[in-house]
C-alpha cells in the first residue's frame, strides 16, 4: 500500500507485566515480516534507546521469525519492560543526590530516525499511552496497544491479561471454599483493582464469593457482617469475601483498629484491614490472602492469547493503512481505532447496572451497601 | 412485580453435554428463590415428565439452595440431559418392532399445569429451542437459554461451553508442538464444528497452528502441502493442522485413497482422511488426534461460568418481566432477548473477513485456499 | 474372612482440609461395600457422635455407592472435618465462662457400640492419630490414615495432599518469575511447613527459586543478600525466595526492624519479616506472597488421588485382616502398617543430605547457610 | 575431585519427546557449570556429530547459564531429539536406493575426543541406553538417564514424563465422565503402553474408569460386557473403559469384525477394535478417544520436574565420582546407579498383586479377566 511506505518498525512494551505481551509481539512481528518489513524490539520500555550503553548486545533486538517462535503462551516479554526511564520525565540525579526531571522525547524521536525506524508499536497502560501520544504529536508514527490487567482503561471493552487474572483468581476462590468450609472461617481475598473492581466482580461471581467489595461501591462492614450472620442461619458456617485493593469504606465506617497498624497497612492493604475488622467484630476466625502479585504473571489463557494476537496484528494493519496517534481497542466482535488523545487519564469503572452486576445481585452476593 | 405472578418454575437441560450447564441451573435457581419462587428440575430433558415412572424419586427434582451449592464449576448437569424423548416427535415402537413418531407436546403442556409450574427455563441447542418454541406457542411461559459448544447458533455472539472447548483444544495444540517438532511430523487435530469452524479458528490461532481447515472454506490439499514445504524451507520440519469435523475439500480434491476406507471414515472422519492423504502425498510421518468427545466435558473456564451464570439469572429476570417465547442472547457486554421463532434452523458461520480471520492471515496461517 | 467379622464400619476425617480426603472416603466405602459391609460417615470429626443433636439429619451419614460417586476429584470432605471437639480433651464452659477439659473417649467408644459400628477408619494428622491410638487402646477396632499437607508425619514417605500443594506452589513460582523479572524485584513466597520444609524444598526446586529457607536450616540473611548480589552480577536483576512458615534466623540475625511490628507478625509471619528486612538491607523493591491458605484446598492431583484411594482401600483391607491400632503408611511402591503408638509426636524433617537437597545445591540454590 | 578430571561434557537427548527433558538438561548444565566444567549439547540425538554439515551454527550447542534459564517447565528439548541416525545401525542408501546399515560408533567416539569432550550425559529410552552401553564399552565416559513415558523401563521405579502423562489422561477421563453420563454412552480411551499398562492403571484408578485393559492381563470382552450390564443394573447408563495400546484379547475372543478393517487398525489400534466390538455386542452407543500423541508433550508436572532435575544433577555427580557405563535410577526416596548392561532389553510390567492393582480390585474395577 502506498499509504505507509514502511520498511522498518520497532516494538516496545512498557509498565508492569501482563500475560499476553509476547503474543502481541509475535503477531506484530509476523504481520510485519509478512509485509516485507523489518522488525526491532526496544529493550525495557524505551531504555534500549535512552541508555543503549547498558546493553552489551545493543538496546535494539532484531526480531526474526525464529525469535518469536513458540512464545505466544509464555508469560513476560522477550524484549523486557519497565516502569522506569519515562522519556517525558526522565530522572537526573546531580552530584548532591538531588533528583530533577527532564524531557527526553525530542531526543527519543531523533533516535528513532537515526535507526531508520519508520513507525512504532508500543504496548502499555495509561502512562505508556500518554507517552505514545506525545511521541505521535512530535511526528513519530505510533500505534498504541492497550495493556491493563485491571481492565480499567477507557474506550476498550477488554484487554489481554484480564481473563488470565480472572481465571486465576477464580481458581483461588475454588481452592479456598473447601478450606473455609471445613474450618468454619471467613476468608478475605484481595485482588488487583485500584480504581475499578472488574477482577473482583468477575472472579467473585465466577468463583461463588459471598461478598464483593469494589471501589465503585463504598462498603459498610455492618452489611458484610449481616451477610455472614445470614449465611450462618442458612447453615453455612463460612464466608468468602473478595475485595479489590481500591475498595473504600463508607464515610464513618469501623476500621479504626486496623488503621492504627502502620506496617500492616503498607504491606497488606485493604484486605488485611477488612479481615482484622471482621475477626474483631464477628469473633469468627478470619484469614486474608493477597493475590496481587500472582495475577500479573503466568501463561495467558486462550482468550487472552487471541486478544493479544489480534491487537498485535491490528497494530501493523493500522500502520499499513497510514494510521498514527491511535490506540487499538476491542469493540466485540471487532477491533477498532481510538485517538490516543482521547484515552489518556480516563478510567472505566464497573457500571453498577451492567448485566454482570445484576447477575451478582440475583445470586444474593453482598456488595457491602 | 405484577407482570409475572410466578410462584413455581421448572428448569430443563436438553441435548449434549456442555461445560456451564450447572452454572445456568445454579443462577436460575438462586435468582428464582431470591424472588420467593419455588424451583424444580425436570430430569433428563423432558423425560421426567414424559416417563415419570422411570424415576424412583420422581421425574421432578426440587431444587433448593443446598442442592445447587458448589456446582458452578462442575461439568455435566445435576438434572440430567438427553438427546432422546423429543416431545414433538416421540418414538413409539409397536409389537412388531416398527417405530412411529407422535406429538406429545399437548400432553407435556398439561403436565406442566398439573404440577402447577408457571414457567419453564430450558437450556439447549437448535433442536431444544425449536421444541421450546412449540411449547411457547401452545401457551406455556418459556424462556430459552442457548447451548452450543460449536458456537454456531445465530443471534448470540457466544455461548457458554465454547471458551472451555477452545481452551482445551489450545492446550492440546501446545502439547503437540514439542512432539511434532522432535519427531518431524505432521500432526492433524480434528475438533468439533460440523457447520462452522469457530473452535478450529480460535484454537488454531491461539495454539499456533500452521493450517486451519473449516467448513466455511473448502480446502485444496495442494495448498496445505505447499505450506508444509514452505515451512521445511524455513527450517521447520513439522506442521500442525487443525481441522473442523465439517471441513470439506474443494470440488475435485485428492481424497480418493482414504475415502475407500469405509470403517476409518465412520470412526475418524475428515481428520483421518486429511492425515492419510498428507502422509501419502508428502511422505512425511503424519498422525491424527480426534478431540471431539473431550471438548464437551470438564470444568467450565471462569469465562464460561460467567456467561452461564448471567444467562441463568437473565432467564429468570426475563420471566419476571413477563417475557415468553424468547431466547437469552449475548450482545457484549449486554444480554438481550431474541424471539425463539427467529432462532430455529439458522446457523452462524465464521465471517471470512472478521478480525480473527484477518489476524490468522497476518500470522501466515494457511486455510487450504 | 473369619478374622474380621465386620458388618458395619464408620469413617471420620479430622483436622484441617487436605486434597484427597474424598478419595480416601470413596475408596474405603467401595472397598467395604464390595465386602458386604455397611458404611457410615461421622460428621465433622467425632462431632456427629459427641453432639448428635446439632444435626437435623443425624450425626451419622449412611455412605452408599451413590453418595461417593464422582467425588474423587473434589476438594473438601463430604462428611466434614474440624479441629474442634477433641474427645480426649473436650472443652466444657461453666456458667462463669471458665473452660475446663474432660475426657469423653469412654463415652465415644460406647457410642460406637450402641450404633453397632464394628470398626473405624479415621483420617487425620498427628493429633487425630493420637486420639485414634487412645480409642484403639480402649478396645475400638481402629485403622488410621495419615493426613498432612506439610508431609512431616514420621513413618510414611509421603501422604496425599502434599503433591497438590507442591504443584500449586510451583505454579505460583512460575507466575512470579516473569513479574519479578520485568519489575526487577525480590519476591518472597511463604508456604506451609511449620516444622519441616518439604513444600518449600520441593516447590522451590521444581519452580526454580533462587533461595529456599526452611526450619531445618537456620538462615543468615547476609547469605541471602550475597545471593541477590551474585545474581545481579550475572545480569539477573530479580530474585525469588521461598520460605517455609517455620523458618528461623540464625542466633543473632538482623530482623530487628520487622520484629517490632506486632501486627505484621501476627498476620504475615516469617515471609513478611524476610521481605521487610531484605528491602531494608538491599534497597531493592521487595514483595511478599503468602500462599498458606491456598495450599490446603483444590482438586487433588492424579498422584494424590492415587495415594488417597490406595490408603482408603488399604485401611479396609487391614480391618479385614484383623488389624487394629495401626496407621497405613507408604513405603514406595508398597503400602504397609505402622503401630499408632509409634507415630504420635514424631516428626519427619527434610534430611539435609537427601538427593533432592543435593540437587538443590547442584543447581546453586541458596539455603541461607 | 581427583577421580574425574573432567573439563568439558556433552549432553544428548534421544528417542521420542517426554515432558522433563529440558529440566534434565538444565540441571546437568548448572551442576556442571558450578563445578567449573564446560557444557555442550549435541543436536538431535547424535546427529550433530554424525551429520554436522546439516547445522549452520554447528552440531554442538554451547550450553551456558543463560541458555538453560527458564526452561524447566517447557516441553520438548532445546537440543533436539530424534529416532533416526542410530550410530550402531546407521542407514546408508546406495545409488540404487538400497539401504544398508553400518556401525559408526568408533567414528562417534573419536569425534567426542576431537571435540575434547571428556564425558557424555545421554537421556533416552531402551534403544538410546543400549547405544550408550556400546559407547561406554568403547571407552567413552557415559552416564545414562532413563526416559520412558510408558514407565516400562526395568530397574527404576519411575521416570520423568510418566506423572505428566498420567495427570493428563486422568484429566481426560474427568472430562469424559459427564459427557458419557449425559449421553448414556460407553467411552473407550486408548493410552500409551505397548508392553506395560502403567499409564492405563494409574490414570484409570485416579480417573474412576470402570474397566481397565492392559497388556499384562489378556481380556475377555464378555467380562467387560458383564460389567457394563452390572452398571446398568445399579442405575449407571454409561461406562468408561481405558485401554493400553498393547492390550490383547484372550485366545479366542470376539474381535473378528474390527480385525477385518485394515486401515482402522493401523490408525486406531486396540481402542477402536474394542469400541467397535462393544457397540456391536451391547447395542450401546460407543465412542473411542485415542490420547497417544497428547501424552508425550506439554509442560511437566512439578513431580516430573523434580525427578528430571534430580536425574540431571545426579548424572553429573556420578561423572564427578568417576562413574561410567551406568544409568541413573530412582529407588524412592533415593537415586542410585544401575550398570547399563543390566538395563538393555528388560521390561517392567505392572505386578498383578501390587498395591495399586489391589486398590483397583477393591474399587470394583474390571480388568476383563
């Protein structure tokens, strides 16, 4: 196609780990190679271009057919990712140890030109997509691929990594059921979800949780306690609570005791607070399990592999069509394009009247409200 | 709600097994009990009402909170299912062993009334939904829940059981990769999909198949052979072929040799034919694996649990709203209602220009065309 | 066989949950039924006999072929288990709320006679087997089946539940690898193992941990820090540490800071201490994951199903042979009998010179010594 | 240690794929590197040395710490394996297309010397171990690591790959249960096991099969039919049959019909015969699933990873101790050495009176005898 004139592209992955990153890379690389383009991976976000001297073999990795073989199902990313070295606010430490921040995006755009990179496919979350927007406005041809395990990015119905996280959290709930039942316990499971409760709601419904606490619905512990009591009256001596890390109590809720424990708060978050309070207030043996770090890794589910592969291929197709400054999004069953400038800083909460929430209510699940 | 006046509902599951049936049942039962309704399960499709004398404990099973506890993740259906005893064409054998068919639907509708069943939630495929339509037209209040692992029902984007089937088929492809590679083999994997290639396409893309053969695209084996040769030139001495059971060769294709093997055809289907032909024509060691029966069972994925739970709860909500003669459908991210009479006999093929197909082409996958 | 004269047996499960309990029950029940014996399950340890009034349907559950169908792969136990209501030290609360303990074992033995129970198969850990020994000495025919996920019971090479726990802990380590790598973190994973490090050693080796801390080897954090530094020099910016909950530092080790955090200690144990200290001392971002409660539940692996089924059947065979006061043990590939009085209070640590430990050392794994 | 004087070793993997090969390689490489030895992998069995011109990058792959990182859980083998190019009977095709066989072992031993390889760790089955024995007798320092998914190698209680195969076959039986039940079918599952029924027995017991047919016990189909009938009388309208590929009928058994179908026999083997006969003789709908090729691949279970890692490390330890001409074997809980000349051509059948078989009988499982 005359539109693109692309001969060489680069791929970068930024921010935290997510199952499916390698599948995005493989699809983008094969789609590019099959168009006769060359492909390079930038090491560790943009670090390969900003600090090339760190890499013995260079900060750009040639991505061949062989290099991307057999990686679809592997966790992690073969080109590396990082939360550091943000080119829009690059940290500089002076001789007194003071840190200041400089903008290295112009330098970065020049670096792409020097390497004869015609376009960039960048995979990342809210922050990475904002950087991509800056690069696009400075003239780099850029297509973004959204990445968020929390599923809270606006303008795309779902992203890769989310299904894997929900599947694993659901399996963990399954495991806790028999243990909670045989020990007559309250089990509190904390999952990711700082701004939105997608994982908690989906895993909670799929894994038969009794209580789901999410950022979208400030909870009153008294309602949770009422649910525990109601279950005891039905003959069930145990209760499973799933709580998103961003869940918050209603105005004057009873969390004084756990709040006083500085260290626990730092390490354990809302899950530990809820567990400590419930044990204090109900007298029931209560345990907490924090799944956070386990939800980012692992082999992607077939569903996440598909989304990731589709996103990677779509990014190359978009470049071929002459697109730039856009993000690939899922609007089932199709993929479409969203301007990057409409994405930044917007967050997608769980709609309280969506079908999954109605299902949860029909199942008798308590949201603490 | 005044609309419904429902006090007691029944649930039935018909046709083949599918992962998620128990989740539909659990959600429908809890949603009904939480509305103050009673719930009964009809044993084995409609057999519990048509042949009640077969059941020591009666053909209707009272469904309580306890009965549906802990079943979301279990395969099968606690109320039984069957392909037999179709009430619209009920088989009668006379004393000479001749079989004739009678319509027992009027009797069935009366039987519901005698049991004071105000409404029916019935879960099933194309055939079961057609029966549901007849019952609805005869005055029974009926809501259908679609069930098809092949994913080929029209008017719903996806149904429960499909994700579980794709996940397992993908895992099987993963397993075959290293074996195919170390033995330098062609591996042919046959999956379900008589009329549509949904499982083959989704598992094939997610599981890195090299060739995908589906009913929607008549294949020419010469193109498959060319792909095998191309891979050898790239240094890959093995090839993975996934084939839907309904895949068909183009007009005058080379399948003469395998066609002559009557028994193999009956037992193995298109997978064995393709494998035998490829071995004959390429001289490469070729093996076939038929996954069919393994794809129907097992514990549903979290995704399928969610869809099934949502469908079960939505069916009860639809009854409460006064609906009848409709099927629950998924129009992501929402659930909606489709008239049963618009469903029957219609089939949904994989659109050849859908995003997943474009991704497959971008990845270099061969469809035999 | 003349030796046994058994017509009716009972089964009980005591202590914490373990994957495989239902498989033991199924095998014992089928083995008994196939010998023409009747089978009953005592609810919740011995509670069904000690507090029968708690159970609407009675404290003894008739165990039929139907009741044990399809339960081999289910977590939990269909007859219930508990850590409470120990008949050798049964808690009595007087009107002032003071608790005293009485011996109800004589009453329990009489209760078995009143129910015409000829023999008992009891599944449990150290405590339950000690109770079984008392009952046997008071004349009840008893065969014990060992249960310990920690794998620390003496006289049996392995018990059911252990393989499932190791498999899940290994899967969690797999998940953490890519995340630890992409974030350049130290990840500390705490697993069960109060007195012995079996799970930590086996999962640590299988899941490629870099450091394993176990009760058998008091650790010096400086050695762990040296390992983290050594890895950085090899170019690996992350480290995976697995720690058994009973791991202890050497005499004067550096854990002062975390020790001062009362609440964290109560909730998180040694894993949080190690994580806090490592972050403090290395400056590296460090995270902790506590797997404890997740390791007790879930569907048993095929290996654990086999051990559990073999133990259940062997218990019935032992009763048929006239045995009593013994525990079933695994001495691969055979099952044998061990006198209950030789079991109580003895613990099996990981031998520091066993082959798995030598393998760990050969792989370069650090034990903190 | 003075005994060994080893500076450089090679590793080869021969025969079919097995889950755990990469774990053996990783453990052997790390154990060798940690002793200051160099490590090379021979490509594709001995092909890297016999046909080095086939490999652009050479037939020997330097194995570094980086090369073996993160491979423990991957199926396949990073150095390749093959059933071809046996150096004791190397095939030579003359200009007329006639094949003759020559002995290239002397040349192979010289080739090791030319590459300054001091010792070889070779992983393989019966055939590969016989080759290893020849090389050892010709003066090469060799330690063998046994590999057989069928678990039929004599002198070792178990080998890696077997647990993974049993786990997957068990999962498949789980999947088939609900489908068989809802369709009222007989399901026949064929698994590997040409000479011994280890997989069939272990998966059959763990997966609740009703009938297990193995090479060790010639079956009479009439007994299988009696079992199917007995189950129907108990109210179970379906039956699960697991059959090892080497199972054989008793002298004059009824298999005439299926025997006449040449092609089916080649493709499907005993599973299809048994299924066809059972359908013919019982009139029940019968289906067959052949798992063979699925059992060789996939990610190894934690149990298999452990055995494989222990074997790899033990091989290097044996070399350090000056051993040669021996095979590593498992004598739980220890690893020991067995002279290679005692291994060749000996096969280990399932002992008919072993504890697992007794358990199977206690569970009422039918063996067709």
